[in-house]
C-alpha cells in the first residue's frame, strides 16, 4: 500500500470476522482504519456490474 504514497487511512469493507483481525493489525502499526459500507446487493443484482456501483 505504501507504494501509492503516504497512507492517511485504510478503508475496509466490513470489519466483521477476518476484517476485525486486519483492523487490529493496521491499528497497531498506527494506521487509521475506516469501515466502508457495502454496496446495496439488490442494486448490484438488478443492474449488474457498473463503475458507479463499484466506486
């Protein structure tokens, strides 16, 4: 991740289960962790894959 420049924060989609461990590791090294909401599944099913939904 550092190859993209200075990290201010890391966004994780869903911090449950495996994400909780990753959150602990990232926090332990001093990175801010932000939980990112998952896209609406019904919108993904009805519209298919698209850049606006994935962004």
